[in-house]
């Protein structure tokens, strides 16, 4: 399994519930680089962590999970 970069729980897609498995080394590296957009290989949506709701998206202008 791959841990979420934000909460370190197993990374699961909020959209479809699939466990995220990086299909390529590029995807794996992107996980540790803030500002990279990662799409779920299963549903094609931008990956959002099921646990902490953090989106793996390029835009950092919105932080809906911050309080
Ligand atoms: Zn998370
Ligand atoms: Zn998905």
C-alpha cells in the first residue's frame, strides 16, 4: 500500500474507494511533490484522500480541508 502524503493512512480514492496503486514511477514520485496533479487510475478523477480529504491537485489556492 501507499501512504497518504498528508495523513499517512493507506491512500484510498474518495471518489471510487479504490486503493491507490501508482501505475508508474512517475505517479509514485508525484505523491511526494506538492503541486502535482494525480488522477485515480480506476475512475480518472483527481485523487482525493478518503481519510483526510486532501486533494492531489495542482491548485493550492483552495484548501477546503484547512480550518
Ligand atoms: Zn490523507
Ligand atoms: Zn478513483
